[in-house]
């Protein structure tokens, strides 16, 4: 059974998230389908929410154009599959860059270690009575 989240059009089936928006009325070639269901191929909740928000914004931008122009279901699907692959590549690049560059937490650990050594040095100097 699909699990809905607070982000509209975001559905989780098993461990994978899907984007399932309602199709605009009057779309050619949709037949009896009322929803478009595309796999985000993402299992991380935060990334899925970010991508669903991006796709929802893109959908709202296209909704008026779909009503004015004659779009079919295939064109609509291709646009959003391309958007999903582009955004997934971007998210993966961010993740790789984060692993390569490290995080602020690593910097904090290094700074804490350096400060710890400074306090030990001051403590050792004060015990031996050597001038600072």
C-alpha cells in the first residue's frame, strides 16, 4: 500500500518514492488515467521531498500551457522524466561533493582537538612554572 506524505504528490511504495500528480483536465491521450505516476528512484526522505517540491513547481508552471496548447500524455511524461533525471544527477553531485569536501562537523572536531592541545600545553606550562 502506498504511503502519502505531507508533500503533495509524493507517495512511497516500499522503500522507493514516487511522484503522482493529477493530470490536467483535457489532456489528450490520457484515456481513463487521472494520475501520472513516475518513480523518483530515491529512498531518502529528504531528497524525495526536495525533488517532489521541484516537480510540483514545474507542474504549476506548465499547467496553464497544457490547457492552452494540445499536449499529450507522452510529452508530459518525457518532460518530467527528464526533470527527474536532471535533479537526481544534481542531488548525487551534491552528495559526492559533500563526501569529498567533508562537513562542518569534521572542521569542528579538528578545531576542538587543536584547542584541547592548546589547553594541555597551557596546563603543562603552568605546572612546571615555565614563563609563558
